[in-house]
C-alpha cells in the first residue's frame, strides 16, 4: 500500500497579509521538495473535501463554528486575534484542511492506503473548543481523532505533536477524554505559554528549553513518549507535524534537523505497527523557513512511505 497525499488548491488562497509567516508558499515548498526527492509520483494523490459540520461539532462548540463562519469577509482582511486573520478564501481553506483530516482518516482505516500526510493550511493545533488563535481556526488533528473514535468506533487513539509550540487547542479539547493520549514536545517558555500545568498520564507534555537540539528531543521521545505510547496501546496515531523546531527556522530557538523528523517518524511507525495496524495520519502544522520546512516534511514523508 501507499501513502496518501491529501491537499487542495483552496488551501493556498488563504492569506493573512503581506509578510505573514503562515503563507501559501509553505505548501509549495513541500511539494517542490517531494518532487525533487522523487517521491511525489509514488504517493496516492487525493483532494481534500469540504468538512461537514458534524465533524467540526465533535470538537468545537456550535458558537465557535458559527463565529468563524460569520467572521469570513467578502473582501479584505478581518483580524481574529493579533496573529490570525481571515480573507475571503480563509473559510474555504479551513474547511478543506479539516476535510483533509477526515478523508485521510477514512482512507487509512479502510485500508486503501497505509498512512497519510495532509499538506494543508491553515494549521489547527492552537484552535481550542471555543477559540481560534495562533494561525488556527479549526483543530484539524482533533477533527481527525474524533472522527476515528466516534464514527469508526476506535477505543483509543494517540496524538503526537512535535511542533515547536504547545498544542494548547488539542489539549483543551481532549484533556478529559480517556480515549485520547497526547504526547508532545515544545519550546518553553514560549507561545502559547501553556503545556506545563496539565501533565498527566494522558497528557505527556515535555517542555524543552531554548537552544535544545537533537539530543534533548530524542531523549524526551525515548524516555517520555515511547513508554506512554506502549502503555496506552493506541489503535491509531495522529501527528501534528510542525517543522518549526528546525534550527534554521527563525520562529523558534530549538535546533532540530531533518534527520530528527525522520528518526521520530520511524519510531512512530514501529509503535503503529505493534498496536495500530500501522495506521498513521499526519497533518501539517508549523514550519516557516521554506527550505527547512520542505526538506523536513520530505524526510517525514519518505519514512512514512517506507522509501
């Protein structure tokens, strides 16, 4: 079986203003690196659908969904928070990004593909049940996980988040759900200034100090993530794949490299092989230095493909 590559041109039309780091060029950088690496032609290509409202309502309040839909402008930009804005195409892009999460989950659970990578934007892991923030409107990885649990009837899923920022939205949505394990690393102290208070057996958040590199990241995964995943025995893994902890990304002060993303992906594949029938869905989160983003995502996808 192959790896699904889920995307949609609508995701490139979302624009938060000149100079904003979360821009359409991020998607193109990943496409370009996959093509240059000779991987693109071996992926199973899928266009993301528009998410249906019940999929959003599993993880977001009706009031939140209504507010995002009402905020979508006919022209110009509308600010949602100091970092996050909508243009006339943003709502469609957000619906496609969440729809990619649902489609990828369906494809993997149906056995049509081995695993999936969703090259979509806007990202999602900062979106809380009732709040959009941090470039995020709907929580894509949470939509995927809830779909696997509530539609496909899985009992346990794990969410793995290696973005440089803590996935506060994912924790907000699932902190009280015994069916979900979240393991994460993130720079601390750093935006969104969360992740250190809610540590539990199911919220295995590992803060890393500025300047931390491969050794600290790999030690956290080995000592904290892998034992928690083995104990939980997830039936499917979902990845918030942020590549902004790369040493060349000026957004942060961690010092990961492409091989770290390949290394952690190999470990996730091993966990999924033991407990989850190999089922993994990965969704793009951060990563803002275009060259390192493309190379890191390609390293991640290469391992998912078994290439």
